[in-house]
C-alpha cells in the first residue's frame, strides 16, 4: 500500500480499496486524519526523538489514566508485544510465581511465553506451537478454552498458589471477534483475586476501540494490569502497560523488575496518539456502534440470501463473519467455520475494491470515516460476490 485517506487506501498499482483492516485497529478516525497528521508534522519539525523522557509521555500517561482509571501508573513501550511481555514479567516478579494462564485463540504478541495455541498469524498458518520455544518455558504456560469459566476454576484449584497471572483479550480479536460470555470476565476477576494472582487485560486491540475506557469499562470488570497499543500511537509504533500503583512500583528504578527501551515514548507516537485520544467521545462510539451494526447486518443478510449459513459477531467497531455456522463463541466454534468460503469471499471482495481482513481468523475494523455510503457500497459488493461464489460451487 502507498496511500490512505479517510476510509480508503491505494496500492502500488493505483488500485483503491475501502479499508476494513485499518492497520489492524488503530485508525479509529480513518487515514490521514487532519488533526493527527498536523500534530506529527509539527513534532517532526521539532525533533524525531531524544532517547530521553519528554513531557509528552507524561501527558499521554495522564490522558490514559483519565480514560482508564485502573491504570494508576503507566510505562510506555514501543509495541504491543513489548507491553504484554513486560506485563507478564512484572506479574511473575510481583507474585514470585512462574505459571501463567492464557486462552486458545488469543494472541498477545510473539514473546516466547505467549505463543502456545495462539491466534492471529499462527492460527492462519496452522502453527499450533511455534518452534524455537524451550519446552521448559512452554510448560509454564497453561492454555485454557476461551469463555470456559469452569476450566478456569478447575485450573486454579489444581495449581493453587502457583499461578502468577491470567492474561486475556477481554474481547478476542485474533481468532475473529469473540465477545466474552456472560460471567466469564467476572470469573477471571474473582478467581485471580482469591488466589493472589494478577488479572491482565490485553487491550492492545480493544483499548479505545470498543469504548473510551476500553473493554474494562464496557463490561465493568477492572483488571490489575492492562496492556495497550495501536490507537495510542494512531498507527505509529507504540505500546504501553499499566495498572495498580503497588504492582507498577516493582518496575526499576523503583523496584527490581527491569524494563527499558530507547524508543519507548517516542514523541512522534505520543503526539499522534494524543491527537487521536483528544477526539474520542461518547458520540464517536455510539456512531461507530451503529455503523458497524449496519455493516454486520448487511453482510449477514447478503450471505443468507445467497444460501450461506453465517454468524456475524460484533462489538462496537469490530466485526467478524464466520461462514458455515450460526454461532461462534469460542476457539472450537471458530475452527468449525468454513475458512475456504471466507478465502474466496476475501479475494473476490478485494477484486471488487473492498479490503477485508485476509484471514477468516482476523477482525474487520470500522472508522468514523466509514459513512453510510461507504457501507452501502460494501454491502452491494458483497451481494454480488456471494452470488458468484454460490453459482460456482
């Protein structure tokens, strides 16, 4: 790709597409948003970076804390992978425990502890466990079914006092969009608190994407630690993690858990993220919810009229279309969906000028630039594409 404006992007051959990848989530206000672009231009004229702290980091941390009160202290990093890796290390250091719990199909970046039965690219390419990870380290990661509260309760009973943390995408976004089942997040909060383990919400995707306070505000469950990325850089490389002050106090130089990074809090990313977060409001999310629901309903109706069974999951500005099924609530359900039909759907939609997630196990993202006209054009393309797929079966 070479250029983006609003809801559309242009590739190196000059083809234009309606973009539903949105750089995997952070383009909440579309491509080349005027306020974000101007902030980056002005900062670039001052400096591209220092390798030293800036006031911008403080302003970003304060803004995050305003929107997510559970983040009493915040540490900037350069990617979501760094954020989750650092949060895991901090949880182990704080609890003096080694075991961690994650969930099948959730993806938390590519650090060694978190690649067992992960989502995103590993799921797309059929890599259940990544080579290069020592078996001894893999044994310290307990992988459970997403949305299975009973499995969580049993695991904590079996490993009482040994689990450092549970890390979870509160809305799964790397095996498709899978909302939490009623009571699932509440169970995580209850069992971790009772056992002395920490609860980590990986909101690299959902943070400021599903609500101004993230999924923790949307579902009313407060984690001990939160990892962020994507939108706090408005598309530039960035990440952050934060949470309870007593836990964060374990990080050097205040405590013994080490974390550092030359590009952490890079001023270009900070000004871009601040310009994005300054535009969030309840109206932004209510409009985004309505637009995404309009698209979800349109795509699902088009699929059913063409004779396909389909499940369409949606949480605010995130949605996924699963063919060959009528309900998907977990990893097992995802794997029963028809990825072959989705593959054909993706390629034909791309030829029609609509850029969807290229994997059946990823999420489509909308922005404020996806107007009713853009959505209507997308649905019309889907109707034509699905009829062609049906005719050629």
